[in-house]
C-alpha cells in the first residue's frame, strides 16, 4: 500500500513523541532511522538541523521535528510534524496528571523506567559512534583536523560545565577559519 | 479557588515568554518555571513543581513540553494544558520556519558545509555530555549494564529504535513478574 507523504510525516513524528525518553538528543536515533528509510533529507541537512535546534530557543526535540518537517514539505510539513510530535505527550501527560503519585509508587512503572534509562543511553551512544565513524574515520582516511577539534573540545569539558551553546559556537568558528584557509 | 483567578490567556502568555527565552532544552526549564509560577505569582508551590519536573522526565516525549502540560493542567484542567503547550511551542516553530527559509536562500554551500562539518564534531561532545549526565542519574547495576550493551550492539545493526524500546518494556514486565514470583516463593518457604 502507498501512503501519502503527509500521513507518513504524522505517523513517524507521532512515533517519536511516543517513544523517546530523556529529552533533547534522544530523538536523534529516530531521525537517523527516518533518513535511512525515506531519504527525505541527507546527512548534511541532519547536521544543520542539530546545530540549528540547539542555537534557537525552544525545546530541542521540538525544534528538530519542525526543521525536519520543513525540509520534507515546507511550512505544511513543519506544522504537521510538530503537532504530531506533541499529540501523544498531550494525551499521556494529561492522563498521568491525575495519578502521578501512584505512578511513582507503582513497582511495575519503576521497573520499566529502570530498564528504559540504559536503553535510551545505548541508543544515543550508537548515534555518537556512527557520527564519529562518519566524520573522523571516514572510510579509512582519518580526518586529523576533525580529530584535533574533537580532542580540544573534549579537554574543554573538564573546564566548562554543561552548556551546549559554547561547544557549538567554538566549533562553528573553527569551521569558519578552516573555510577561510582553504579558499585562499 | 485558584482555578477561578487564573485566565487561560495568562497561561498562554507566560509560556509564550518561556518559549522565547528557553535555550538549551529540558534542563533549563525548571529554574525558569520556578521563577514565573512560584516566585512571581505563587500559583503553584515549589514541592509540587519539583514533583512535576520528576514526572515529566519519566514520561515519553520532551521534558519541557511535558512539564508545561502538567502545570497547565494543574492551573486550568485540559484547556490550561492546551494553552500552555501552544504558548510554549508557538515561537520555536515560527523561528525555525523563518531560519529554514533564510538558509534556503544561501547559495554558498561549501561555506555552510565547512561550518556544519565542525558543528557535527561538537555534537559528538554533546552526546558524550548527555550520556554522562543520564548515566549519573540512573543507578547502574549488572543487569542495566548488560541491557545497555545488548541495545548498543542491536542498534549498530540498524534495528529500529521503536522495536528496541518496545522490547525493553516487555523485558521489564517479564522481569517484574519473575521477581514477584521469587519473592512469593520465599514467603511460602518462610511460612
């Protein structure tokens, strides 16, 4: 059966809203899956998307969904993707509101959370490894410029505490300098 | 009593403001909401807000949106939740659409590619930081570590994350019943 693009966008982003745990970057593995499945956007656009969703105000997961939707079907796609992302949360959270005390005391829900945390971590780690493989190792040709940047940023994590903007800003400046050197 | 004094439009307005200044996602929203709803207006007490924050981290989806739904629901039932979400999401959606439109017009692709290549490398660091924080929050034991490795290997083989998460939930349910049985057996033996 062939579904329309509109339906597929709603379906995929509804799934993301329903199955991501841990906020922000947790939806990255799903976006990689969408890319492999439908080829609506390429890896370059996905990297733009991560940078822009971090740099603009608003929840990162929502920003990524809106940006993806825009790349697929312009404004219509952006609205569809963000609304279908929000829908499952609106239903589940409103439902949980009434019984959240029981939810914390319930042993089964605690057990599910106990397993979902390492699951979510592993899914995100897999994306990190994939990015490292694509960017730095790059099919055998090790990118020493990229490796240097990565090491510098890694050393900075001991100095600066969590503020994602600083890391993005530093690497953007680095990219700009590399572009200037290459074009002259 | 509170419900009568709070207007839907007020909830929308406050969350619209929060949506405009929220940079950096889930972990920043607690101090901002605390300032707006506890310190400035005293609509919610602080313990309740912290409770809400914990719940919204445990539920599926985005932490900031879940928190806004809970606060909205507390203040004005379902329509409060609805206006909170729309308030929070309106400005990010508009901003992203505007930026995408601008990016389309930039024709110097080589320039953009170089910058986003570097930004991608910082994403590796961001992933590392996220993982460090998530790992510190959870209480890793041997089973967690085992499950972590299994999921990691599976996801390298391009197995859909949806399938992985659903099977994790099933594993939790099986583990739950299994442990209950052992406890019951122990109880029987004791008697």
